C-alpha cells in the first residue's frame, strides 16, 4: 500500500481520495497514537479542530469530530480559522493534539487533513507511519461516560488575534494596507487584526462561499491585489492563501515582493535588534541566490534546507534558529509560531514599514533578485538524475561558466516522472541559454525506453 500521508498531511479530492469514511477512520487512528500519553495516564485527551471555509470541510470536519469523540477524545471546535491559528490554539489550550481541515492553496474541490502534536508541532514521519499502521486495527470503542464530548471553542479567534497583536514591534497607524484573503480561512481574522493594529484596511477576497476559495485571488493570483493597491494608493498589499499559512506582498507601485524578499527584510530587522539567533536565516535550496548574496553582505548566514516547510522547521529546531521560510511566502517565526503564519508575517512586514518610515519597495531593495528560469523535463528516469555522469559533467561546465554570479539546481520531482532544471544567472539571456542546454542533456540522457 502506498503511503497515505504526503508532505503536508493527507490531501486529495473531497469524496475522491478523501471520503467521510476515511476521515472518520483516520481520526480514530490518530486519536489512539496522539492521545496515547493521556490515555495511559487515565486522563481524557483533548483535541482542537479547525478548518478553512471549503464546503467539503463541513462534512469532513464532522467525520473527524465523530471519529475523535467515538474513541474518547474531548473535541474543541474552533470553526473556520487559519492553519497557524489551529497550531497556536493547541498550545494555548494545552491540548494533546489538533487537526486542521484544509487543502491550503489548492482548488475548492480538494481538501486535506493535517494533524499537529501537543504544542502545535508538526508530526514527524515516524508518527504519521504509526497512524497509518493503526488504521489497520480495530478502533477503540468506549461506552457510556467513556466517549468524548464536542464543544465550540468560543473564544478561539479572539485568542489568536490577541496573540498576533502581542507580537507587534510597532503599531500600523497611518498605513493603508490592502488585504487579499483568498476567500479563505483568514477572511475574518486578518482584516480584524490589521484594523486593531491601527492600519487603514481595504479588503478583497474575503467573501467565502465554500466554493470560491483561491479562485482568481490570494497569493497564487496576485493581479487583483496589485490592481487594488494602485487604485487605492495604498502603502502595501498582503496576500494570503486559502489556509493563511503563507504571505506574499505588493509594494506601493504594484510590484510583487516574494517570500525571499520578505525574509531578507525581516531577517535584517531581527539582526538589527539582536534577535536573529547566530545571525542565521534558514531557507530552502530554491531560494534566489540574490537572497544569499544580500545576507552575506550584511553578515547573515543563509542555511539551506531541502524543499518543504517541514525541512525548514527541522533545521530551525536543530539549531534553535529564529527565522526561516520559503520563497512561496511560508515564513516561520520561532519566537511566536510553530508553523508558517501568513497573518503574522504580514503584520511583521507592515510593522517594519511603519517603524522605519521607509516604503516596502525601499526595504525590499536590500535584495536584488537574480534572473531565474526553471524547466520541467518530463517523461524521464528521475532516479538517475544525480548519478548520470553526462549530466554531472554538463552541470560542472555550467557552474564553471556562471562562477559566483549564478547557480544550477537539478531536482527530481517527488510525485511525477520529471526532473526540474533551474538556473540563475546575472541576466535572463544567460539563464535561458544554460537552462535550455541542461534540460536537453537531461532529456537525452534520462529518456525512458519504451518496453
């Protein structure tokens, strides 16, 4: 049987892979694994559950709650809230674990189930494997007073908003901010927290109907935010994705500020305050080389992790580092959160604009993005990408030509029969030429032979 858990929980088409029956069984299995310590101590475990506003989240959430309660878990239903809010509330309530129902930036037809351990921590592979193994066994079936109870977590959103406001280094009075909430989980709390922080707030993409999440708005569709920033003469714009664990931004001229640029601004702000542990920022190998160059010039080390927020988190925990994230806008503040938080990131970024009196464009100019091109080479044997001598020699030649002005990255896809070829260079013409040449070598050397 293939592994049920992917890189970010169990995700698929609602009523396709992700049925109500699977959701219930998965919740029952997870309850035994994640509630084991409390059950062994004779204490009834508690779990927090939240979801984004997808229509399917209603029946999947109900199935998860039923599964948890049937095994003896007391469930606190936080309703529609961002993924980082769920993680925070698990810690705030001192719950034994929690569940988030969301497919993040995916279309409305998809959904997902993500589990958090005590403290709002993401699960390691070994715990996810234990949950899958438990799925094969009969669930616990307590009776009478042994079954769990389900109650509304009535002040969940207020707790989260107060937490976010407590992190502000500077109020946002005088700033005009456009928020694009992707018709997602942050549609209620993000506008409220920015208003409470003092900003003049214009909101788009905050009318979820269960089916319009991420549909032409949010961090994957920045056009409407760019238009709104220019139309309102705003100081900046902030875009969330469906579950608001990411944040991308737009400056006052309508230019996109991506996750690398956001991390550059925030890392240097923390460094100036003496709060950037060991002067290290954790990012992934996909971050633009311009980020590394900018940080190096400021005396900050860029520690590169594998692609995926879980690998960024692992590196941050290992070194107890303060800040990490991805180019996609998934930024993690270790002091305030256990996962990426798009609302928190947006607040911190806006606070730097307010605190310094400089525009976001000016702040982001600390980093110069190098031209970057990626080609997906499909239908190839990706397993040989890192060992084929012809490819390795082509990469060595490309790296020698680029020197310190660029870089090459070949990365097999984790889910498809393709190899991603990425090249950065001082100019797009050079990046395009080298990337196309490498892609041709990969295609020739790794072509699948028909049986």
